[in-house]
C-alpha cells in the first residue's frame, strides 16, 4: 500500500459498513482522509482498533483544528 507521495483529495466520515466492520456501532465515527489512490487514513484509539480516534491538524503557529465526524454529507 502506497501512502508517501499521495495527496489528500477529501475528508469524509466512514461509511456505515466501515463502522460495522470495525465494531464501532453507536460510537462517534472517525473522519477519514482519502488519498488520491483511494487509500483512507483514519484514527483508532489503539493498534487493536478497540475504539475510533480523532485526528488533529496543527500548523507551525500552534493553531489546531480537530477533524471530527460532523461533516456535511
């Protein structure tokens, strides 16, 4: 799976099927960063995938934005 050199083309919530595949029904759905090759990157609370996680974007000034699941459909 290639990640390096790809670009982020959009952000989206995981689909209902992806949430079910991870066993996260009834939990906040994480946001996925979708790369130009179709790979989705999203946060988990740990390497076992016990719970969804949250991504944070931070710039050089220290300003940060939380990437959460309340995205427009």
